[in-house]
C-alpha cells in the first residue's frame, strides 16, 4: 500500500493517535501485568528468588540499553518501519514467553521482549510529534502520556482477571492480538516519518550508551540482594557510570550525535526530565512492591490485587489529557512539585510497611 499523503495523514491524525496508543499500551501493560503472575510462575516453573528478579528485570535492562539506539535507527530508516518490526517481534516473543517451560527460557523471552519494546516506545512518540502541530500536539502528548501510565494500574487488574480464569502464560499471550491489531491498523492509518536520512549513524555512541546503561541498571538490580558496597554491585556500577561519562564527552564532540546532550543545559528541560524520571521511578516501584505485598503477605488473590491498584488508573486517565491545559494556566514548576510531593507520601508509607 502507498504511504499516506500529507493531506491523508492530517485527516487521519486522531486515528493515528489511536494506533500509537494501542501500540504503547502493549509495553506499558506488560511492565506491570507480570507482577501479579509471579506467585503462579513460582508454583508452575519452580522459579527461585533470583529467577523472579531476572524474569522482571531482563526486559528492563535490554529495553533501557537499546532505547536511544532504537530511536536513532527509526530516525534513519523510518519510524513506522521500526514500530511495525517492534510490534511483530513483541507478538512473537510474547507467545514464546507464554509457553516457556523453564525459568531460563522465560528470562530469555523477556530479554527479547525488551528489544521489541525499545523499538516501539520511541517510535510512537516520534510519529506523534511529526503528525500533530500547535496546541493539538500538546493534547495528543497528554493522551499518549495517560496511556503510558495507564498500564501501571490496568496491568495488575487485567492480569488478576486472566489468572482467575486461565494459566499464568495468558498474561503474555494477551499481548499478541493487541500487537497484531496495531500492525494491521498501522498499515492504513500511520504515516511513515523519518529524520535526516543523510545523517550518519553514531555506532560509538550507541555502544557507549548500551554498555553504560546496562552497567548502571545491573548494579541497581543487584544492590538489594548483594548490598550497595559489594563488588558485584560496585564494579558494574562504576563501569557503567564511567562509560556514561565517556558517552557524554563523545556526544559533545561528535558533529552528528545520537543524543544532543547540550539540551540538558536548558534548566527547564533538565528539571522536566528529572521530574518524569522520579515520578515514574516512584510509581512503578510502589506498584511493584504493593502487588507483591498484597499477594505474598496479605494473601489476596490476583484479581483482588488488581482491583486494589485500579484507582491509580482513574487519576492517570483524568490528569493525562488535562495536563496541557493545567500547565498553560499554572506554572509547570508548580505541577512538578505537586507530582513529586503527592507520590512521596504514599511511597514513604509503603517503604515503612516493608
């Protein structure tokens, strides 16, 4: 099929947003739907505590390590191409994960899902910003952000329902029809967008970002079990920080950087990025802890656990689309502080309960 013309892309822009949100929902829900299935995985696969940790974190390590590289490849070769490939890989690896017969196979499948997720996530936002203009772009990003956060609450609820009626692999198998549906709809509704095709790739920057992020994330994952001062934490962490520092130096000197780190010299950009990082860190972390606390400590069923986390979705669904208008009326810095303070209180209570 021919690529959409500029006029067709504009006329179908809200349909395009729907496909992008559906694509994003696959990875946002998958990040949390697994949490409620961990007790079932222990019972059925005999997974150890270390296995559970890597079943969750294999996805995160690969996803974070490849995120910048995938975005650069999408700019070079086509964001729709990257999105479609990511969705296809996500569907295939989700099916493989659903029928895994051992913890090792499931960990491997989760790593492959991280590759797919890294291809999907930046492509959705890049296509969105190239499809919408003016005030509509802010509203579209608000909806996109709401869907991104919605998975935090919808994942446990959907996972609880599936585990009440099916086996543990259903929490992965549910990704398949969503991903395939997004591929089909995207063929007709999503325009192809690219960055500068003549812009050379930055393989050294890609390598440094992957190694640096992997080292830091590995240290963070190992720290709770081994201790922050243990060699298995300090060594990869120190290597990761050093490599990330080298990445910053390389990108500043490279005439065609993969990531223009000079953007962070803008205080508003840096503050907004730091706030988003802290908010999602607190939100994902508290959700992960609460779903385990409800099941392992309080003995709640997966469905009840999902229902107890569902109220978070109401706030996200309401605030996401309204955020651009609220920011226009009040200073963005005020909203940043409110977001951090509102999350700090429940997270501190959660931490004390453990």
